[in-house]
C-alpha cells in the first residue's frame, strides 16, 4: 500500500498503527507530533489509530536548542 509521508510517496506492506509506523521509522513517539489526513493524532491514540492506503502522514520532530 502507498501513503504520503511528509509529502513523499512511501510504501507499507499493510495498514498499521501510527505507533507501529513510528517504530518502523526508528522515531521516538515522545518527541514527535503526528498528523494523519490533516488531523493531529494525540499521543495516547498512536496505538489505536490506523494508517491506511492513501493516507497523508506528516511527522514533525521536536528539536531543542538555545
């Protein structure tokens, strides 16, 4: 299946949760914000929210600095 991930085409074998996608990408769910089809996904819902074929996913990582 194909999704758009941060504006670029990305292939997934099957629908999966936001939590599984983040794990697959090697991203720590505590330091990112996720938008799925233009709606912000609350961190508490990462396990229950499924990314399906054709989805648009935006992931933004928090960066600290001074």
